[in-house]
């Protein structure tokens, strides 16, 4: 089955590409999610118009992404988490945590664009890639710090019995 992609699909193609896919994949996944159209002569003419509009939109989206990269690159995010003696975190820092922290700083980044293979589970400095556009990736510095334990100091033994009686009153 030949389809025309309406959106970028990972490992398949970019918007406007005509690709050949398995019938089930096209009918059950791409068409119901409106990611593609069936490749007919009429749809090919519509797609040509969509390609020109998409090229203009793509240029502006890429420019916005590159502008965002220049703002994100110098940024350093710090997360404080409880950790064990060996530096392993009791929790983790996930892409959702990074997206939430960026939102508090005024940057709206979808958590799915933050490329973490697995959540950060140890203390230290990390470089996290954020894929903002096809060829535009920002590298963000993330620091994971240990939470300072603020335990109450142990009660000191009282040396003099007279002082202990004064405290009891």
C-alpha cells in the first residue's frame, strides 16, 4: 500500500513523502491517526499544495528552534534529590521533571522531545539532548545534587546533676 505522509513518522519518512507500507500498518495505524493519506492521483495534487505550505512552515519552525537553542544552551538545571551513600538516588530525575523545571523558567518543551535513554539515577553532572526540530538539537546541562540531611543533633549528655535539676524545673 502506498501512502502520503501528512506528518513526520519516525523510521518511516518525513511529511509529504510517498512511502510503501504494509497494508495493515497503513490501514490500522497511519490512516486512523491521520498521519497519512492513501496515495491517489487526487491526493497527490493536494499533497503538492501541502508541501509548499509545509516548506514555509518548516522554515519558520526551524528558525524558532534555532533561536530556542541559543537560549537553552547556557542554561543549567539543578535537581536536589535524596541519595544513598554510594551516590545512587532513591528516586530519579525524568524527562517530565526536566520539562517541568524548564516550564518554570519560561520554556515550553514537550517532555517527549527530551532524549533520556533512562532516568538519571545517580548524582553528578549530565548533558541531556533536547531534539527541538529535525536537525536542531539543544544540549542542556543537568546537575543532580544530594539533598542536605538536616537531622536534629543528638541530645548531649548533661555533665552536672545540678544543671539537670535546673532543666527539669
